C-alpha cells in the first residue's frame, strides 16, 4: 500500500505536469486516469511518464506496463513506490 | 542557455548550421559518424572563430549510439536538448535497377530512420522542458525526383511525412517540427558531381548559382528561434527558386 504522502504527491504531479485545473482532493485514488473523467489522452500519458521519470527516476518501460500502471492514481503511486531507487 | 544538437554537424551544411546556432547563443553539440579527425578539425576551426562546438561520435541509425549519447543518466539527458537539427546523411546514387538493397537501406537508415531515432532521443527533454525545435534537412529530390536518387528521394520525402505526423503529437508542448529543403549547395556531398551534371543543375535554378551552407543555416537559425514559435509542419525551401519554377505548370 503506497503511503498517503506519495499518493498525494503523485496527484500533485499529475495536476502540475498536465496543467489540470483541479486540486488533489478532486482526484479519487481509484479513478481511472485515462478514458475517464480527467479527459486525458495518450499524449498526456507520454507527458506524465516523462514527469514521473524526471521526478522519481522511475521508468515506465513500455505501453503494456503503462496501461497497468496508469490505471489509477493508486496503481501509479504503488508502481512508483515499488520502483524508487 | 539552450542546448542544440546538430547531426552531421562536423562538415558541410551541418557544420554551417552548428556554427550559426553557436553564434546565436545555443550550446552546440555536433555528431559525426565516420571522420573523428575531421570533426576535431572542425571544432578547432570554429574555436578560432570564437564559436564553441562539442563533437561526439554517433551513428544516427544506431539506437545503441543514441542511448549512449542521450539515454537516461547521461549529461545530455539531464540537461535536455532543446533544439535538434538533423543534417546527417550521404548519398549512394544509382539507377534503381542497379541499386543493391543494402545501399537503399543505408540511405534510408541515415536520413529517415536516423531522423526518427534522433527525434525519439531528444523528445523526453523537450517534453519535460515544454519547449523544442526540430528541423530536418531535406532536398528538392523529395518532391521533384532525380535520376539515380530513388533512395535519397524516398528518405527525404519520408522525413516530410514523419515531420507532419510528429506535429500532431508534440505541438501542445511548444515543440515545433519543420523541414528545411536545401537546394544545390556546394559541399562534400555534391562536390563529386561531374561538371556537366553540375552545369545542368544550375541551368534549372533561377538564381543560376549554388547556395552557400550559410544560407541554409540562416533558415534553420530562424526556425529554431523564439520568434518562429507559430511555424510548424512546414517545409522551407532554400534553393534559389528551383522548386518554385518546377511547380509552375507550363
């Protein structure tokens, strides 16, 4: 279970890197990041992956992993937490 | 200070571009593949003009070389490359029927696949920095064709398609992607043209002369500048009027 700080930080990263007009509280932990209410597309996924790489030094190696990892904030925070150096 | 990477920047058009961008204040890295001594000489000569260039070996058609140059953890990755100009390339002119498939591949590899790999290598940094300029050097052969250049024409035309598709992916990050179509320019690439062929080419150019590498560089310099931010997906021809004349139905 990723610590709540990481989940919160990931939400903030999503908001700042994708320039969303939202607060962290507006994004549910289990809300789908893509194909859902946030209205993000595949290029946003690209940008988010770059932001994750730069901020946490964690890579998303391919699209397959990406699909799983980007399913929700929880899955993303879990992946980052597990892969932090 | 933004960093610029010019492939094939150790000689010819690439070198002129590298020098121009250095003059404009970019921190310039040039790649070379075959001639380290030539690259070193070019760096020294530029230095004598007060221009700082860094030369690195990179076969643009090698994902391994790009990984070594711009992969995660490398200095260039950390700093990010804001400007890419893909000027690397050679010709292997032959009539299609006589062309060994491997030579077709080589030409496609350096110009087209090399351009793709270069774009891929610099993309992360440009997205992270939310600013970027990519310029691919193309040729009138792409649209007009030229005997013996089916591989070169295919590769250069391909860059146009790549550029246009990329525009749809990267525009939101303030990254522009354009082509500069360099007409006849006297460099090592065209230096071996027989005099008769050279004369024939000149006859088709309204200005009646070859272009100078600096004239190509000037176009690239403009496109990568801050003030060219609304120009993307374009091919700017610097060719003494060559393509315009051929486009005229008569």
